[in-house]
């Protein structure tokens, strides 16, 4: 139960307080711990080696009605503020975590550039046509090296929580990008540079919408 719901219950008489607590507890019985929705992302061409100046084609298209991956909970996201972010990391130079490796031209939808001292993040805003969300853009490769793109949906529940009205609307919502239908997306190119628990590498790479490649 969210804090706001508990606060509402506390303001009620004792009999209503008990009913309120039972109501929200019952709502949990048919719901997972969180709602998890996956956005389909396409990056092409599907190859592992490119030249400086080559173009990657990025497409993100999904319907407003989506099915939760945990318990198949269906919800409609009408005119929703999906703030999808794209960033790049370089792996072949030690201590070079991120880099200005790509330029972006949006064809469908909009983007905004968040520029920092050593890296850029592109925030994407898909167009909504009343039934589906659409984003298409061109990523121009600007540096040589071993890289991986990360594509993820920005959210901070403390600042801008995702809120829905419908099934299991009292739960937190997590969004993930499935790049190329969850393929390995050349993860082997960057595995030699990973640290930590190798059992989590593939899963974390996919959850971050990863796509690895070499630029000559």
C-alpha cells in the first residue's frame, strides 16, 4: 500500500479504518509486487562492427494498451509522458565510462539533449496518435572504440511517479526496453570489461536495453 492510501485510512473512524485496510489488502491478492511493462525497441542494422559516420536506425513503437510481464495485468496508458533516454558507454579505454559517441536526428517524435562534461544523454518523447506511441531516429556514430548503447525509461517515483487509473493502480510501475526482442545484442563484445557478478551481466544488459558494437 502506498503512503498516501494509508494516510487516507488513518483519517477514518476505527470501523472504516479496518475496512479500508482490508480493502487495500484484498487489492494485492491478484496483483504482483510491482507492475512491469516492456517497451519494444528496434536497432538496425544487426551487426557488430561499423565505421565512423555509419548510421544506426532506432525505432520505438508500442500500443497504449500494454500487458504486465509479472501477472499479465492489462492497463491503458493514454497520452502518457514516456521519457525514454539513450546514452552510450565506451569500454575499451580504462576509466572512460561514457563518451560523446553518437549524434541523433529525430524523424518521428522529439528529442532533447542533456549534455554533461564527459557524456551526452538523449531524452526521447514519442508521438502519440491516440492509439500508439511512435519514435524513429537516426544515430550517427562519431568515435572509434568498443561501445554499448543503453536505452531506458527515465523515472523517479519520488519526483514524478507513474500513476494510472485501472488494474492494480496502487502499485509502483517499472518500464524496461526490450531491444530487438531481447536478443543478446552483441553483449559478448563488452563482457571482457564487466565487473561484479557475471551471473547478472546478461540480464542487466537486456534490462538496460543494451546494444554493443565496435566502431573502426
